[in-house]
C-alpha cells in the first residue's frame, strides 16, 4: 500500500512542474499523500537500531554522537531523541531549496522532501544523510570554486560518516578530470559528453581494484555476508530501474546546452550510477554498492534542482517520477 502511495505521490509531484493552472491542487495532493505515508509508516531498519543505540551514542562518529547526546540531554525518551535528529536532518535538506530561484522554491521543496534521497536519509541512513548533506554543500562550493568552504564541508561530513572521505575524493577527482580535459569542449557537444561518459564507465569498471583493496583490508567486515540475508533485495534489481531513469533523463538533455555547473553535476551523476551498475554484477559488492547508490540519490537530487533552475522540465519530470520506483525507498517506508 505504501509503495502505491509513494508512486502516486511522485506522479503528483512531477505534475507540479507542468500543471501551472492546477499547481496548487497538485501541491496539496502531494503533501497530503506525504503526510499520510509518514502517519502510517512504521520504524524500519536503521531507525530501530538508532533508537536502541541512544544510550551508547559514543560508538558513532564524533559529530553524530555529539548531536545525539545534546538532544538526549533535553529528553529521556530515546525515540524522541531520534525524532529530533530526523527533524534536524529534514530541515537541513529542505534548506537546499535556497539554491534555486525564489519563484521556484515551492516546487524545489516538493522535489526535495519527496526525493528518494530525503526518504532514505531521514527514515534510515541518518549518519550518512548528514554526511551527504555536507557533501552536497561541498559540491556546490566546488562548482563555485570556494575551496576553503569545500575543505570545511568535507571535514564536517567526515565527522558524521567516515565514507565522506572517499566520496569527497571522487567528487574532486571527477571535477579535476572534467576541468583538465576541457569543459568548453564538452559543454555544447552531445557526442563528446557521450564519449566522456564512456570513459567514466571504463574508470568505473577499473574501480573494482580499489574496492577489492577496501574489502581485503577489512573496512567493511561488519557487512560481510549481508547480501545473503533473505529480506535484502539484490543490488542489481535496485539498480536496473534507476539506471533506466538515468538514461531517459539524459536523453532529454541530449541536444541541450548545459551550463558549466550542470555539466559537472551530470558527470558526477553518471560516474556514480555507472560505478554502481558495474558493482551490481557481483553479489560480493551488494552492501557497499547500496551505500554508493544512496549517495547517487543525493547527487541526483542536486541534478533535479539544477534542472529546475535551468528549466529542463522533461529531464526533471523523468527523474522525479522515475524515482517513485526506487525499491530502496519502498523498503524503508515499510512496504
């Protein structure tokens, strides 16, 4: 039932983009479905674990532990503590709406709170959600060449989740390669963009060497064998619809003139989905691949906001509505 409501919610949200005359009605419908879903949904997965872990929050990364301890000081109810953490993360993510034009902020808020990234972050991956928020600010800062702010955001992100180091390095790496090989050449040439995506695919495939080093070093030993758990949906099944959505949204941009900033975001997005697509072919990488897919959803949200700002509504519509079929979100919502 929740999965069906999630699809209807995204359909109404996507309709907001085109339904100028009925926009208020679509917004009301979308928010109504959103409230109903959150009213009936149960706690699932990591939220249950976070509630149980409030009393020993010191085991988490320092900034997340500090946040939990601060809220725990004001209330003795462990579920309330986690609710306050969820609410703060939700406010942080909603603040991303200020990255778009003032007359598009209502649509931006709708896109944000109904996104797969918001759903997964607020309802499951709290630590990585905070970390990814600061990595998103990091990406905006990198595009605008505010390198001091980039460094600060990366440090804060690492304080919430150690994986921020790897994601930050990848964002830097793709950005530098993009700059080095000539952004002006790529900007208005769709074939060149396609070739650069092919290069990213090759890099993604070769990234197995790096992943093998991580796994062999034991950094993710706690997750060994989790892909064998019966309740877990295989990574390949999760990736197929998301990759299909990626292709469609890129197709609508094929002959469009992308700005420097949007083109960088498109390359980040392409790298992460290609990387996860390759990883999904080997079940050993299911758990770490799911975590990379989560960050892809964060970059995809940035892509949606840029499409809204640049008025690329077809790509925005495809990305927003297509997100309704993210199996990750269905599971987290309690389907």
